[in-house]
């Protein structure tokens, strides 16, 4: 939640420069940056599966190798992603966005290029620490960085007047501060002494096989984050795109911030399930799923009620425009439904990561989001002229279908069999580490 607040606060600073700047930062953030976020976070989830199960099985020396291997792959992936940022303006125009908004969005995106490689370093470290149930240090580092980020953003945007480019450069700097601080903790902390033994050439071995698991993880999560990205791009094609983009992006930003709560529970579910499977405790794994899903769902319902009660006032945190405020107010009932669904779905995705089901969930995401959600949203938004409401209704339809499928699959899971699969997976990777020529 704290890390997401950095991006959210950057959008708020940009929004108070004007409605054009709000639309531009929203399009740059959700239309371009989320593409990278989803891809690299998804690839980093491979570390979560392997490190979690290795830690549960007390194979501590393997965690540091997985961390380094994942960082190498993510850094290499960041190189071609940079081209998307450089050519963001023509890409957005090609996708049908207005040249005025695309130009401003591109200026914002240029400042986010260093953030690509901060993501590539941060996500593997984050998963490495989470798999050992080390979360406090990351939270403290993020909190301190957020306070510094707010101050720097205020100075750069309003005092030095660097506008959108300054806002995004500060965001990139803040992410790199988090990366450096977390690495110092990993290298110096006694809690990581068994799992981090320094840099090793073993990190360069077995990269193709590690890439396969990383790619499955990336597809699983990327298809989900890109789904929301496509819906924002569709909003830019509606009549009066500035208001449509502003209202939908404000609701998406709020949903995204609340979604971070579920992402936290997602990590908890993934860590607990992978640890228990690695340790050979099927009943404990199943119990963890039940508890974490129940708690997340209750919190989501409470927050949905708060959103409905505050629907007239939410948008004023981002902009003072009355037209946008009315548009956001109309979308709030759909926002509340989305929050409730997101109280369940991410948790079950975390269970999937803990079990290593990334490939299966990727297929589910393709069907629910791209065969059902986006076509339905497009028809409702454009054919039936429901605008942003129609686009979001399509999104909710796809998410609801995905949630029901994951509930059914999790309910039918044979946890004893999952323990056996985890053991075979660890034995396979352990064998690769000691086999000459790898």
C-alpha cells in the first residue's frame, strides 16, 4: 500500500496542475507504466514459488541463487521495455489517443524510464524477503521513502515547476532508494545470513529453465494488469475522452490502492502455502488459504461500504473539477463491486503462485479477461453508449468469472498431491544446481 501511495501521490500532484495533466499522468501510468509493472512483477513471482518452497524445506542456500537469477532475467527484460517508453507518444497516438494527451503522457513516461530497472531489482528482493516472512524492514524503508517522496514531489512540481517530467523523475528516484536500502538490509542483516551468501556465478546457470517458470508467472499476472490497462486505453477512445479518462482513472487509482491490501494478503497466502507445501504440511496449507481469504474478503466489504458513503467527495483528492466529480460519483457503485471481487481473487492467485499453478491461471485469465471482459466492455461502452460505465461493467464480468473458477479449483485441490509436486520441483532444481555443465 505504501509503495502504491508513491505512484498515487504522483498522480495527485499532477492532477492539481490541471485536468490535462491528470489525464496525461493517468494514461502514462496506467497505459504504459502498468505494462512494465505487470510483466516484471509477474516474472518476479517465480522467486516467490521457488524461494517459498525451498525455505519451507530448509534448503536455505538456494534462495540467494534464485534471487540473483531472477534479477538478471528481469534486468535483461527491462532493455526492450525501454523502447516502449521512448516511443510512447506514437504508440499512444496509434492506439487512438488524442495527440494533445499523448504528448503530455509521453513527457511523464520519459521520467519513468529509470523506474523500469528499479522494478527489475526490487521485485526479486521483495519476494526473497517475503518468502522468509521478513516484511517489517521493507515496510519501514517504504514509509521513510514515501515521506521523502512527498516532500521532493512538492518541491519539484510546484516550487521548481518541472511539471509532469519532474513528478515522474522523483517517482523513479524514490523507487531506486527503496532498492538500494533493501539490498543493504539483505547483505548486512543477520536474518538473511543463511539465505544470502554473496554473489555467485551459479546465478547464470539454468537460466533457460528459470525463464520458463518466470514467463509463466509473467503471463499470469501481466494478463491481469494489462486488462485494466486496456480498459483505460478504451476510455481514451470515448467521446469527451478527457472526462472519461479522468473519472475512470480516479476510480482505478482508488481500486488499485485498495487492491494493494489484497496483494499483501496475496503475498501472505503465497508464502504460507509455499512454506507449508515445502515442509510437507498439507492441512496447514489448506487452513492458511481459508483464513487469509476470509480476512481479506471482510476488509474488502468494509472498504466498499466506505466508498459508497463517500462517493460525492472521493474525486476532490485528485481534482477540483465538478464535472469529473459527478462522473466519479456515478462510477462508485461499480467501484464498490470491484473492491469486493478484489477481496477474493488476488488471494486465490497467491495460492496459485504458492502451488506453482501459474500456467493454468494464465489460461483462465486469457478466457475471462480477453474473451469475455474486454469484448463485453467494448460492446457496452461503445455499441450501447454506456461509456465508462459500460467498459467497467465488462471488466467486472471478466473478474467475476475468473474469481468463480479459482474458488472452484482451490476448493477441489488435493493438498497432499501438491506437497508431492513441491518436493519433486525442489529436487529437480537442486539437481540442476549440482549437475556439472549447468
